[in-house]
C-alpha cells in the first residue's frame, strides 16, 4: 500500500519533498480510497495530474478503466514507474500545462492534487480544453476550495468563478486533514468536484470566457474602464442602457446572468 508513512519514507530515502512543486504525500489509505471512489468510474479513463509517489494513482486504477498520470518531477516520475506495475497505467514526464489534450477523443474523468501556485491555470486549461470530461475532482488547499465557489461581491469572486458557475455544478466532496500528509503542510485541504451542467457550445464559450476575463482585467477599475479599450463608446453606452447598469459598477458585483446579458448586447 503506497498510502502509508512506512512506504513513503522507505521509497523516498534521501530524497526530500520539493516545495517548488508543492509536494506533500498522502499517507492515509482510507482517505485515498474515498477520493478515488468519488472521482472516477470503471467505464472511463482517468487523467491524473501530479501523481507523486502514486498513493492516489494506485486507488484510481482500482476504480477506473485505465489511468494516464502526468508528473512534472523526474524523481517522482521514476519512483512511480517503479512502484506500480500495471499495464493500465501510462506515466508521462512533463508539465501538464504543455500537454496537447486533443489526443483524447474519448470521455474521461480528471483527478488532481494541485498545489496553490498552479490551481487556476490548470483549471482554466481543463475547462477550455474541449475534452469530454464527465467529472473533475481536485484536491486543493481548503482556502482555495472556498475561492472556487466564491459568491458575487466577495473578495475571491473572479473570472474563474463566473466560468465555473456557467459550466459546472460544484460540490465539496470532503475535507482532508493536514495530518494525512507527509511532510505535514501548514493548512488543511479539500476535495472539490466539478460536474458539467450543460451541453458545451465551444464557439460561444471561447468568446464569452474571453469577454469575462477582460471584465476582470483590472479589479480595482470599473467595468466601463475595463471595456473602453475593447469596444467603442456607442457599444458601451448601449450595454449600460440595455442592462440597467450603474455607472460605477465593477465586475465583481455582477452575477453570471448579468455577464450573459451584457455579452448578448455586445454580440448584437
């Protein structure tokens, strides 16, 4: 069983967890089993991001058709390949952000243990990839999990929040104590899942998501100031009139329906 303190210490040997990759290894088998059970299904391949030594990988193989694991750290890549001998596992060395996801023509699930610094870019990549993803399950720092479900007007509300609300039903699957990791991090974690709630219209989404990101370009500025370099004066005046917007409104004060309405006016 990879998810044990004995295995982790023995396999690591003189190697140390690398802070730059946010490495903290799961050492509780019950936690790992529950994450994997909730994240995948026996009919589908699971894409795993950041497998490390393979504690979660081992359980994903138990519940998935097969697993493609992407690891950025060469040391972990080598140890994972040595630690799990299963023809259903493919391990790739490299940065997941550089992967061409068009290679996947089948439906998949995605499971990832994401360090803080890379959570947002990886989620944007997955959301906008065109992949037929049935479920995304990510383990993140608990405060990051709270941000992913941020409400209108909160400090954490962002373009990512709007995109998530448009595409997915978001669920807190479980909280994960810092005590089930080695080395033990300073904060607890949470497993958040994303399940699609609509048929994808990628042509519409590309334009809409780019528009939303532009609205949040400079958070301290008003919506008007974020839009004035992108659209002519007449278009912006029509947006404010047709949508009944206050002159000083900021993007973080607008909900998903408001963004959809504004974008509809601009498209016309």
